[in-house]
C-alpha cells in the first residue's frame, strides 16, 4: 500500500496530522502519532498504534489517493471567462515616476528582469480601447472595476479624468468601480475632489514611520524623503472629507532588515491611520537584484505582534493594542481554518491552489496595449504576455499560465502542501518560457509557509478550546 498523503504536526499541547485528501487537521494520541511517523519512514508501527491507524482508515483518513491529472478547474471554461466575465482591467497610464524607491524593481540599479522607469505614456486611443475591451468582455461579470497604475498614475491625472468620465458613460446602467494606487504626493485638492465625487477607491503607499519610509521612498528630483508631504496630504483629506478618509487604504512595503517598530510607528504618530485598511507585504525580491534580508529583531517583533492579534480574537486584549499590520492576517487565517474539512478526497483532476485566472481577475494593460495576468509579473517576459488590445487574448498562453502545475506533476502529486500552495506563473518565470527549475526553487519556501499557517491554525484551535473551556 502506498504511503498516506499526510503531514505530521505537533504542538506543546497535542499531536496531529494534516490529511491532504480530507483537507483536515486531526488530533491523535502520541502513540498513534509515533506509529504514523514510523510508517512514513517505512518502519513497522507498534500493535496499539496499528489498531488506531486501522480505525482512522476505516473512518476515511490516511488515504493514499493522489491527483491523477493536472488540470485547473477553470481550464475548460477559460475561453468563456475571457470573452464574457473579465472583472477588472488596470491601465498603466505611464511608466514614469516622480520617486526612486530603493527597493523598486523598475529602478536602473535594482532591476533584475523588469522594465525600467521610462517617459512612456498611454495614449487616449489605447486607453479608450482598454475601457471598451472591459465593457465588451464583462457582460456576465457580477462586478466590474477599472484600475489605474504606473509608474505614478497621477502624473497623468488629465488622462485619468477623461477615462473615468468615459467609463461612467459607457457603463451607465451597469455600474463600475474605480481604484488607484499612488505614492500620495500629488493628491492636490483638485485630485481629491474628483476622487470623492466619483467614488474612486484610493490606496496610498506608506512604508511606516518617517524613518522607515524616507529611507526607501525618495523623490527622484532631489533624493529627499516623501513622508511629510504624504502625511500632509492625508491630513488634509481627513479634515475635508472625513467619511471618504474611512475608505482610503494604505499599501505598506516592509523592509525586514529593520525592526517592525519602524513600520508601526506611523500608527502611533498619526492615530487617525490606525483604523485604516492596511495591505502590507515584505519587500518582494522576485525580479530584484537586491535580495531581502530578515533580521532576528524583525522576526521576533513580527511574531509577537501576530500573537497579540490572535489574543484579540478571543477578547483577551483590546483590539487597539494590536498593530494594524498584524491585524490583517487574522481574518485570512480564520477563513483558512474554517475551510478545513471541506472535502472527502482529492479529485482525480486538479491543480495546486496558487494560480488565479490569467486575464479575468486583474488584467494589466501596459502603455503599449500589451496584456499581462496582473501588475506583479515581468513585462519583459514573453511568456507573461497573454495578448494585446488590438488582437485580444492569446487563449493558449493564458491556458499555459493557468496550468503552471503541469511543469512539476510528480513533485506536486506527492506534495502535502497542495491545498495551501500559492505558487503561480510568476514563480516559474524563466523569461522566454515557464521554467520547471525556477518553480521548483520556490517550492521549499512555499512548504515552509504552508507549515507556518498550519501551526497558526493549531494555535487557534487550542486557544479556542481553552477559551470555551474557561468561560464554562
């Protein structure tokens, strides 16, 4: 009999295994756990453990079932989705930027496989085609969104205004939402008034307190930090439009070579930002020549802040004591925990869970009209280009990106982290083509992240049980 597809886990309070087929964490006695460990190592388990293992198998656990065909569930309907259910298009209004951030993958000094900053601007004709394309290809979409990206998109505010007014006209009766990600330095009264009038969701890049932010996010013209300018602009929005301010989000890139306190500082010095929606991420080095370095100080502070976030879930500490950076992780882990046990076995045909549907979820159109799955992939990689505004989608290329799992079929078949895998085509970008070797290099880190999430889920389970026990 083949080995069961499981991952053994343990905490200070219990012994567990994660059953891949059932997508479930199962607690067992220590003797049973040791028996499973011996079985996975090809050795004989003790008699008592064998009896327990037999009982688990009778209850549907410890199956040796594996995926037999690698095929994303949306493969067969991909042409329909790209013809009729495109949800979003993000227009790259310009490749120019008034910043030169130290970690930016578009900089001349830090570029390891991406375009660089350029004076290129999207023409009105190309931009209009992008809006028309969204209209034509979203007839069955539940919601439709138009995004603006750069460079710094507010350098082309005039073009942005024309596009919003045009989109509102052609989508009249159907509805459309708008969003923009900006560095926040060009938020004049005219810009903000327009955003409020047209309900444009605003995301501003702020990398923590003044010290952390200004170290990385500087003006291109003079090399000065930008923190004070951004805070002044956000303060003005708060004063003039307090209700709109509630819907403003912060995008925070965290440099883990510094203590997390440097990033959290902004919420102490500017308390009106503490309730803002925060989207944080560690510096991404996928296409960068500068690789991310984690200090022990950052790791310890990060773990402590997340622990406080989980305590707040059970009302053991006030929510206000939790860093907004750490607070965003809790709902995601809760959703993952609550989704466990959602199946009886793996399907015969499947995919790991990483790929979104290229072109449907967050289609990026660059200044020249080329299509990419999203704004996070390299615009210099031919394998990431899935079409052009004048030709439409290249369905075959989109299918290849959707089914990136086919690069590593045997490895994925034996991988316990299948349901937690977030690897997509970006993790296999070999430039001219998707690369099996590049993808495999990302696998070990992915499994470590999956194990970390499982440990958090076990902590959540044990905290819930103790909490319920104590209140009784």
